[in-house]
C-alpha cells in the first residue's frame, strides 16, 4: 500500500494503514521498523513478511520520523508520537491507545 508516496508493507493493509491483525477505527498508524527502515502497521505484519528479527529504536534515535498517521499521512518522530496521548498532533485523528501495550516491541524504554 502507498500512502502519500510512502510504502506501507503488511497483510491486507488499507488506505489508512489498518491491517489484518489490527483493524479498528483507531488502528491508523504504521511504524517504521529500525531493522529495515520499512513501514508496517504492526509487529505481526513484520513477522509475517520480513526475513529478519525486529530491532528496537534506541532512546537516542527518538527524533527519527518513524510513525505514519494513516489519516493525514504525516510522519511523526517517535518523541512526537509518544507525547501525543493517542491523538495525531497534526489532524486530531484518534489512535488506538492500546498500542502502548506493545511499545517495548518497538521502542527502548
């Protein structure tokens, strides 16, 4: 899937970055995985399609633009995303607050 010129790989990805694994109204972010510099909607899509293990973003890399809002196609830095409290700071779309349960899969704590 291409969103505003950005490729998002995944399983059954829609135009707002939802996938087979996470597809509620609020599941509208994709994460650029550090290990391959590729956007996926979730870790399960990465596991299904990538041929390598996930690498966690290091704290000193949190200024990297690594989160894609599926509503407005804005790329957010990891710092912006972690500070936004599940609302896109650019368009006001609501993200799934349950994503926080998986932060350790993506971001160093």
